[in-house]
C-alpha cells in the first residue's frame, strides 16, 4: 500500500505532518516530535486536496481546532504491539475535555503497577491528537511527557477546556 504524507501549518501547534498508508491514517507528527519517523518512511509529500484520506484528516483536525469537533471519525491504523494497542484503545476512550492518569489506564488494564509501561505506550502513540494522548497526565495532575512537547500538550488541553473555565483564565 502506498504511504504518503501532507504537511499543514496550524496556528495552534505549528507544522503538522499527517501520514496515510492506503486507506488509513497512520501517523500525526510535529516538527520536533520525539519519536518522529525518518523522513524517507513517510512516503512522498502530497496535497491533501488531491488525497481523500489525508483531506478528511486535515478537515477534521481543523474542525477540532475551531471547536467544531470533539471526536475524530477517521480510518486509523497505528502500528504497535498488543499492549500498545490496548493502551491506545483506552486513550481513545478518554472523552474530550477530560483527563486521566497513566495509573488509571494501568488499573483499567488490570494492574496499576503497569503505569510505567502505559507511559511508554502512550509516548509511542503515532497518532497524536487523533488518539488523544495529551489527555493523559501525571497522578499529581502535572503535565508529564508529551512526544510533541509540553507546550503543545498544554495548548491542546486548554483548547478542550470547558468554556466556563477558560472564560475565567488569561492565556
């Protein structure tokens, strides 16, 4: 299947690279993403206007940034082992505007002692934003690691804050 990518410049997060392989979105990466794959693995750069899969992904991402979308309805395929897949399913279930902890996800998977492994799996998520790993925080409420950088994690969480809360804050 043909892998290809598109790059869009966003006001919220800077340049965003979206990757698709065949009929599915397989990656979303930022310019200085900690686990960004090598450029040659992303396939050729194409215009999202000419690619239905990438076009839909870009459209839904922009709707999200405008506050018009809370969930993504895209064909997603993330390469990962069984444990990572289980963690990413848990992360996908975190509702817009809410957060959870690595420990809570580990508990949901049956063993709170797996929190460190959960953190590793969350960090390896190739579908940032679409699989909302920014919604996973430290047990003490702190913003812990984010492959796209803590500034982006903070920006995404602030974007999702309820209007009542964000109206009283100055950013």
